[in-house]
C-alpha cells in the first residue's frame, strides 16, 4: 500500500522538505503556475469570443464553462500522478482506446453522415477518437523508452504498427482530420526519439505515392472536394468554397484594430458558418483585428515555449518524449486551424485549441496539460532506474 501511495503522489517514503523551508502551494498540488495562468487567459478570451460568435447564446456559454471546469478538474487530477505511475498504465489505456474504436464501428452513433460517437444511455455521448489523441503519444513514448535510442528499423516498424491500428479505425468512421492528428501525435514522439536522417528522408520520398494512394483508395468524395476547394475556392463560391471565402472576408474586414466586440457582420448576419467552432478565429479577427490575433498568437507561443522548457527539464526518456510530443501536437492544432481558416491549408475540421466550442476536445487538451504539469512538478522525486 505504501508503494502505491508513493507512486501516485510522487513522494518517496522517508523524504521530507528541508527544515525551515516550505514548498509553494502550487508545488504541493503539482500545478505549473505559468501554464495555468496562460490557460486561464485563453479561457477568458474564449468566453468573450464565444459569446459573440454564438449570437449571445448564454446557454452555449454555460456549457462551455462547465466543460472548462471539468477539464481543469481532470488536469489537476492527472497532475497528481507521478509519470512513472502513468507509464505503467499506458498499455492498458491503449488497448481500451482500440476497443472503444471497435465499439464505435459496431454500435456507434451516426450523425451528419459519420459514425464517430458512443452513447451511454441516460448519461452522455462521447467521441473515443479524442481520447486517442492523448493516449497515442503516451504509448509511443512508453514503447520507445524501453528500447535503444535512436530507434532501430525494427523499433520504427513496431511503432508505426502501434500508430496505424487506431488511425485505420478512425479513418473508417470516417474522420480524416482526427486520424491525421492522431498519426502526427505518434510520429512526433518517434521524431523526438532521435530518428536518423536516412529514415526521415525515406519517409519524405514516400509522401507522394502515399498521398496518391490515399486520394484514390481512402479519401471520400467530400474530403476530395475540400482539397479541390482549397486549391480554388472561387470555383464553387456558393457551395464548397463558401466557408473559406466568407472566412477570408471576415478576417480581411477586421483590419488592424477590428470592428469591436459584438460588432462583426460576417458572423452575426450568418455569412460565416461554424463561427463558434472551427472558424472562431475569423470572428476574433473581424472584431479585434490583426492586433487581437497577434496577441492570441503570443499566448499560444508562450504555452508552446513553456511546454518545450518542461521537455528540456524532464528527467527520464519517457517524460522527455511524452512532453515534447504533447507540446508539438498542441502546436500542430494551432497551426492547422489557423491555416485552414485563412485558406493556407485544406479544411479538415480541427477546432482552435481552448477557444472553439466543444467539450470533448477541450477536456482532452487540458488532460494533456495535466501530463505536462505532472512531468514538471514531480522532477525532484524521480529515482534513477
């Protein structure tokens, strides 16, 4: 029992702080104050922008606030567990995720032409693929930490197989955007392990034939239309190109300082679809202008910088790989959302992290920050293997 308590709390038996010294409160509850402060800043921004983007819908705002409360609670709970304790449970979490994805295929709930959700009668409906985003870098870090680094060809092949199983199941839902993000999360952990350049160059050379194969054998018609619309949105201005055209119009109309809070026209006159979810940064750009977008990007960059600092401070291989991949994955979420809303990337249905409306993705992201906090605040209790 004592060893289990020590594993969960991260405290070695018999260890005590030095006499006359008392740890700060955030250290005792395993919270990184800088990350928490930046998250709360984004939560405040999200409240203002969502209120405007949703047409002053207070019910939606209350639901998002409730999701934030749940996410912060999950973040704090995860932060209490020592990375070693989490590492032991990673294989079971991965198997559970695969089983949930299989359950989606068999008995999942359909909505808008996709089968991506599981429903618990009388309680909730959730999307298992969101959980996979969190577990994927953990299981890759867990596997690679137990083998020689940089990874050998055998280790790379096994890692790719670990990544491929959930990715294929998510592709069948179909959900191309989430499957790509899950794959990227795992590949980042592999990259952080010191992948040799010959393997990286070989993978880049395979991208063209792989993309061709996906176009003809994997992608659905609506996904192909998204890519073609990205290349030329004006070819179908009232159909597939409508979202991108209106999004760019909203961003451009905001100018440098914006039109003012609640004064946006593209969103309030319903020209901009999905203004409170995937395209919410277009609402922010219209109402707060270039200055508002730049300030938001500064907050994101500070979060990413803090994540890399925690990665550098991590004391074992599993923690380093996991912290680095979680941070890089968060960066990709930001980059992909802003890129697709501004017309630089195809629309793949990725929400703006911690700003867009959506409970499951929000809780998953905050759980990832809980992992970062755990890695950072449990450092001094680490015992060398």
